[in-house]
């Protein structure tokens, strides 16, 4: 695969796909620095490629280069087009980095910024609610799930998770109500 991607890069040096795929191959083979080099080339060609950017952040986070990854998120926010979903994705990645760093207050701020940028984007709600649950802030987690349900009533998982939290609080009538809503939305899941 590596030789094929290198040939593609030679033939089409202005297309990011081969750099991206080569970066993934390099990372899978335990060569994160080579992977980052290729992924950054792909991102330089098109800064709006969030699969490329998230791969870079993932590798850096795995290398415990959290502060560098946070800085990269900031510079990426300046480079991307002002598309709310792209900005929300970057803000969510930044929030996850703060979780990894143990800065949960800052993480919550960035999750909320991501939600504000694109209220229809589900992942920041889910990750914020999980983070709050792990901190024992159950009422705040329930509110985040409720906010998601208000914006995206099609989210069976949010109903199920709220039901689970209510069940642990022994608020069984509320739990049952949310479980039934989850089943109505996704009866096969």
C-alpha cells in the first residue's frame, strides 16, 4: 500500500487523499512521526478535511503532546472556512484534549462552545454528558441529554442514557418514559 500511495502522490501531488492514506498506513505500522508528516501535507492542501485533522490530533494525543495538539486546534480554527459543523468538530476535539489533560472545567467550556457553534451536532452533547456523569454531576448530565433531545428528538441513544441516569436515581417513572421513547424511535436497537 505504501508504494501505491507514494506513486499516487508523485502523479497527483496536489490531491490530499494519497497523503492521508499513506499517513494512516505509517501510523498503523508504528511510525507516528512519518504519519504526521503525511497527514499534515494533506491538511495543508485542504484545511477543511476533518478526518485528516482528527487523525493528526489522535496521533498527537496518543503521544501525550496535548499542549501541542491544543495549539494546533487553535490555529486550525483560524484556517478553516467558517462552517459551523467544522468549527464544532474542532472545538469538540479541543474539549476532549482538555479531558485527557484533566482540565475538566476547560473541557466543559469547549464542549459548550462546540454545541453553540452547531446545536444539531450530536457528539459534543454525548461526550459532555459522559464527562459530567463520570464527575458525578448527574443532574447536569441529564440536562445536557435533555438539551440534545430538544434539538434532535430523533436521538434514541440520548433517551436511553437519560433513562439509565434516572434509573440509577431510582426515578423509575422518568426512566421508563425515556426508555419507551428510545424504543419508539429505534425499536430494533
